[in-house]
C-alpha cells in the first residue's frame, strides 16, 4: 500500500500551518534579453515583464541547452521601476517566487510559469561592443 502523502496531488487548496516546510523562493542572476515591458491589465493593475537568460552550470544533463530563459513579472512599484530601467544585455538579479498564472486565449485556457519578482537590481550594465 502506498502512503497517501507521497501521491501526486491535484488539490489546489492552500496548505495550512505556519511551519508546513514548503518553500517557494527564487534568486536569479542573469542577462536581460530585451527591454522590459509595462502593461495595464483589464483589472487596472500595472505590471512589468522582462525575460532573463540564465546560464546553466557546466555538466548539466542537457548540454545542448546551455541556458534557461525565464519570464519575470513585477506587480509592486519598486521592482517595476528597477526592471523598466534595465537595458538588454545587462546583468541583473531578482528575488521572488515561482507562480503559475492562468488565462484565456483563442485556443482556450492557457497557463504559464513565471517568476513573480519582489526585488530587482542591476548588477552590471550591458557591455558595448567596440
């Protein structure tokens, strides 16, 4: 007999308890692939999105994919301002959490995984050729 705690869950209810052992923290350092974009959602909320390219450590299991490209999203004013000042190629650092967002498109319900940014900073400006 299998332990029910080891089974995959489709239950989306929040896990209760202050000390449940779950952790959802992300700390990334990578290069900005394109200028950040600001959007106003139908709800009126303002968000800023940016895409980071992060090198994988040497010797990972997929040598033909040396980088991960990660979509980042900021709701709060301070990280939004920081992200809007980034230029393509800059080395930046973000902290936040992994989030899965759902939406409706022409093909029906869609979902995507993003990094919800709570802190953002530029580590080094983009290097200019020449």
